[in-house]
């Protein structure tokens, strides 16, 4: 009796073991069939493109501006003490110095200069220079315009009006006009200078 039971148990255990081995084998087979290893990704080697060689940028030199010969710096002009008296202004008196009346371009061949006493006629006298040469040694100004015509040379034509006195009322004052050869006004203004000082205008003939 006991022997029969023991055989039955051994048989049952053998069956269980056989089933387990069979299931494990099937599962292993299924796992082997389903498992596919993922191939390792081989990184692509990027082709390194060498940078293009560029010529260094060279900025062109800045254009050199030629000085405008018609532009006159009065400070430089009046530095020449052989031609121009040094300033001697005192408090409240500002006409004891030379006066720059401007520089003007023109294509005219001749120019007419006219002037008269700017205030009341008090005996103001002037001397007139063209490019540092005396062209009117002494002119007494009155209430009517008077003047002269000059032939312009190419380039600078510098006209100086020197005050020979201050009349009976200081300073030496005058209203002046400059015309081209067609009668058009180039400049119209006034000067106010003390004795020995000059009022200067420059006409630059192009």
C-alpha cells in the first residue's frame, strides 16, 4: 500500500517536472525568437570643411580734403603785424581792432566797391589797399556813395579799408557795397574800426 502511494507520488512529481521543463523550454524558445538585439549606432563621421581663407579687409584711406583757398582765417590774416595793427581794446571800447568783412567766391572779372559814411557825416577818412598795394591814398567819406572799380586777378583779391581817423565821433564807420560786373551785389555791410585799424574783405576769383 505504501509502496503504491510512493510510486504514484514519484510519477506525479515526474509529470510536474516534465511539464515545467517543457514550459521553460517553450518560453526560452519564444524569448529567443522575440529578442532581437538593437545594433549599436555607429556615429557618422562628419566631414570637416576647412574655413575659407578670406583676404583681410582693408579699409580704403579716407579721402584727403583739399583746403578751400577761398576760406580765410582772420586770426591768421591779422597775425602779420607788418600789415595789421595789434588789437588794443579796453573796457567799453571794442573797435580798436581789425575787422574781417568776409570772404566771397565770384567768377566776375571786375568788381565795383562803393562806400559812404554809415552814420552822420563827421569827416571820417580812409585809405584803400588792393592786395596790400595802395589804390586810394586818402578818401573823405560823405553821405553819398563813392567808390572805384577793380579788375580781379585769379585767386585772392584782398581789399583793406584803413581808418585814417575817427572823425568827430568814434569809431570810423562806413556802409559799403560790393558788386560784380553784372551789377549784382556780392556783399553789403558796415565796418566800425578805430584809427590805424583795417576792415578787410576778400574776393576769391574762380
